[in-house]
C-alpha cells in the first residue's frame, strides 16, 4: 500500500494508540462499559487464503446470503468478504463494473484509485477519537471501498461481510463508500461469527458519503454469535444537498458492543431516516450512541430505535439530536423504546437535544418497559397459547423497523434470527411474563 496519505495517518494513529489507556465509558453517573475482561494482548490479526467461489466460504456466511434469483443471477450486484485480516472473496457483476462502479478492498483501492480514496478517506473520521479508533486507523487491512459514479442506479445491493470464525483474532476493518451525484444504490454490511469458545475483537470504522441528490439504502447486520466477541466501532454517514439515506442497523449478538453511529445532514435539502433494532440475551452488553447532526438548515431527520432484552443482558441507547447555529428550518424527531423480557435484564434509554438556533422543530421520547400483559391476556382468551402470544407481540413490536429494511432477503434473515432468539429464551420469557 504505497500511498503516503495512508502511511501518514497510520503513523499518527499508532502514536496515539500506544499512549492511550484502554478506555472505560461512563454515562449518566451509573452506566459503565468496561473492557476489564478483554485480553487485548492475546488477540492478533490472522490471515487466510482467498476462495474462488461463494460456495467455498464458511457456512456462517453462506447461510446469511440470499439465494440466487430464478434466472440464476446473484441477488447481489457485488460481494466482498473479509475473514480475519484478509479479503478472501471479492466479486462484482460485470454489468455493474461496466458502469464505472468500483467495489473492491480498500487496500486495493488505495493502490488503483489513490486520488479518489485520498479525497474521501477519513474525511469524517479521526484517529484522535480514542484508543480503538486509533487502532483501526493504524492497523486496518483488507477493508472495503465503494464508488458509485454520478447518475448510476443499481437495482441490486452491494454487500460487505466481515467474518470472525475463530477465537484469538483481532480484526481491524475500514469501509469507505462514496455515492456520486444523483446515483442510487443499496449497501449492506454484515458482521458475522459462529458460536465459539474464546475472545475476539472487531474494531471497525465505517464512512459513507452521499453527494448531491444521491439516494442510498444502507443496512448493517451484526450477529457475532455467543462467543466472546467485542465490537468497538464508529460508523458515520454524511448526506449532501437534496440527498437521502435510509439507514437500518440491526444488532443481534455480541458479548460486548460499544458503537457510535452518526448521521450528518450536511447541506440544504438533505434528508435521513435512521431506524435500528437490537435483541440482547445471556450476559451480553450493548452500548449505543447515535447522533442526528444538522449542519445546515432545510434538513429533515427521523430516528427510531427498538430493543428487546432477555437473560442478564444490559443495553443502553443514547440518541442525540444536534442542530447547529444557523440551521434554521430543520425538522427532526427521535424515539427509542426498550422491552424487558427478563427480571435480570436492564435497559437505559436516553434521548437528548442540543439546539443552537431558532425556527426548528425537534422532539424526542424514550421508554423502558415490559410486554403488555393485557394484550397477552386478550390473546390467550382467544385460545392463543402464552408462548405464541408473547412471540407474536414481540415480533409485531419490531415490525416498524423490519419493514423499513425494504429488502426481502435481509427481512427474512432478521425475522428468522429474532424468532430463534425468542425460542431460545422461551422458558424464561414465559415465566417472567406470567408473573407480571
């Protein structure tokens, strides 16, 4: 990777990483996310040989990918898979490539498209944001790069997969996407792991830039399984004039997840819809912080998050609406809801506002509660067993988010995983709801 701009960033990031201690995050005086159990010195990047076909990828990947269409074509316009520290598979439809779309590893893009990468690389990210952002900037390998030229419209999604399928791995991952003027595309990023014994780390960075009039459907799907996977990531989306991004993050597994997700309406007419869900179980710990940042006026936003907690799990969601000085005529709303399905689970919902100008509309709301026993009783009185009533109510609770995916294969995957998690926690959930 000869590009000097990357080398300079790596050197500065390494210096900060080496002097920064392992952080502990505290919120609201009582919520703490600590990495005291993470044995960072035992985790190392691990490299793997590439594979020639999708069928040669590990089952945890192929099981999550959509089947081929009736005409035999892939449902994806392109697929890139990083296993550990290595890009093991990269493919883009020739018709898509012929339109000038670049979809490849970030390492390769630095070599083949240095001017384009340098223009956007870490424009909204900084290694100075902490030890793990510095680690990602210093150590990333593989990675993913997407550039959709102006006026190009892709009907099928592009997909990036980050895979960890063994313990002892430190995966430093960086995705950079740029969607040109009036271009349209769908981008999905999956973070996957099977169940295994032992620790692993995913330290990720994601940055996506929508230029004037671009339209993007973005989805993140995380299911790290039941191993000790720590996910410490920053994801950031910038939306230019008259562009729109619909972003749906799905969090369905990980021993400890600490993520920052920011969406920035940076120019007039920009618009976003940010809709997420999570389901925690066992002893999982989830710490999410999202920002809806309005840098200029005449921008709109809509943020909705829903979560369910079982077992001894902990989940904290803090959502911030920030409207900068001079960003008049901004209109946005944030709501977050958490449902407890266990007496030992604990949730925290913290919506907040910082408004530095006038003539705006911005509101927020947050709830933490339990399943509505009156609804359960009503369904049981109609002959529906308690187990089925609870499952139906929880799945219905998530539907507002799931339907916004607007992606048939991903929607089916999310519903399947939610159903499986409810089934795994069935005895505890039914016992808990019966006591209410």
